[in-house]
C-alpha cells in the first residue's frame, strides 16, 4: 500500500518534465522562424525602403532674391508748364512709339506763334529787298547785314515757338506698357514734372546681388532656376543676361542680371519678388544617393547596403550635397542598393525586406510599412 503512492508521485514528475521539454522546443522553433518574437538570438525581418546608387550631376547652389523689373523704363516729363487738357492713357495700356499720351493747353503759345509768323514774314521781305539793293550798291554792307540778322532772328523765334507747341502734345518716346500715370485732366503742372512711366516688358529681368566668392563661377548665358513668390509651387527657367563688371566695395556683392524665360514672362509682373538659384561648381557623372541614406555623424558618414536580404553598414566618403542628393566620393559603386528609410534601428547584418511605401514606427516598436504617419 505504501509503494503505490510513491509510484504515482514519480509518474506526475515525469509528465511535468516531459511537458516542460516540449514547451521549450516550441519556443525555440518560434525564435528560429523569420519575423518570430523569440528571445535573444531570434532574427527579426525589418521592412525598409531602398534605392540604387546612380550616376548624375550635382552642383553647389546658392539662392538669392530680387525684384522683377522691365529691362528698360522711360520716365516722361512735361517740357512745358500749364494745364492738362486731355489724358489719353491709363496704367496697363500698351502704347507704340509716337502715340499721344496727353495734351497741354497751348492757346497762349499759338497766339505767340501767329505773331512770330507775321514778324518772320516782315523780316524776310526786308531781307530780300536788302539783297537786291546791296547788289546794286544802293545800301552799305552794314545795312545788308542788319536786315539779314533780323531775318535769321525771326526765323529762330518762329522755330522755337513751333517746338514749344509740339511739346504741348505729350507722345510716347518708345513702345511699351504704361506702368505709371501721375496726372489727370485739369491738373496744373510746372515744367519738368513727371507725367508717365513706360516700361519695355518684352524682356523682364531680375537684378540680384551675388557674393564675389560665388560670382567668379558664373558665366553670361548660364541657365538658372527661379521661383516667384506669387506662384510658390511653380519653377521657371531663366538665363544670366549680364554680370556687372564691378563689386560694391562695402558689401563685396556683384549685381547679376537674370532674364526671365518666356513662361515666367507670361505671368510675372514688374515688382514681383523672385528667388534665383545658381548652380556652382557643377560635377557630372558622379555617384549620387538621397541624403536620407546617410547615417552616422558628419565625421563618419555611412550607409546601409542591401545584399542577399541583409543590411550591411558601410562607411563612405561624401562630397557635395544639393537638392536632397549627396555625392559619394568613395565607398559605393553605381548600381548598389542602399536603404533610405527604416535604417534607424538596424544593426549590421540584419535581415531586411524591401518595400516601396514610407516606413512608420509601430506601437510595439517594430518597423512596419504603412500610411498616415511621418516618413522616416
């Protein structure tokens, strides 16, 4: 009777030991499975976004701002003082050379002109008579010269008044757009008062200031990229029209004139703010990767290279950085695959799975592919 309880107890111990061994085997198997959540030593497959090292062109760039303005603006002043009888144009009107812009009151001048014409006729008749008398030696040379001088003075007076009357009609000296009108009908203006401004907008330019350290790398005719604050989501092409020969002695800045391309001219207006980006020290056929591929600090940059489903950390030497791309001077070859997202928690040799969507941090700490969060 005493032996039977001992045997039963031994059976219970053997069953418990067998169950424990079986459970440990299942846990080990789970840890060995890809993506399993086993204990230390289990291999987790991490989803990452990758790209390929490519050859391309990169350049150091600078961006400077300037104001869009016409290539040439002409200010039109009144040559006479008087009352404005008529104004024929408004801001925005397109005019041609010689078009009438305004008229001033010229009645007093016309009265003076009529008097001058009569005086001119009298002086001319006296001079013609003096010529005949001088040829017959009836009058002296001094008398002849007196009548000739009087005739010349009358002619000059007549021409002066005719010119002043012409000034009463204000005409466009060049073709363009009226950008400024400062007078209205009935205004009294003194001589040399600004009346209108006409701009030639067939060519719009932006004059920007570039450092002496950078301007030496620019050339007339170089293509540049520009944006307009009025259209922030659009980019336009421009071209360097001229580089001024001198720099400001205080700021060491050199004016550079950039001509807007046809697309920008169609929508830009004088006075718009533009930002011009110049590409400097352009390098071609260099190895490029996105800046997001670089890990580590500035003193020891590195990337994760994907090979046979695993990520390997590799130290690289970088060059220029521009527009989100980084030049790789050494450490990578064209065609190699590098990780651009999902590498923050990777270790060297970790198993990875390439995905095309942004990588997000899940609540459990694992990296998963998804939408609706911040891109790494």
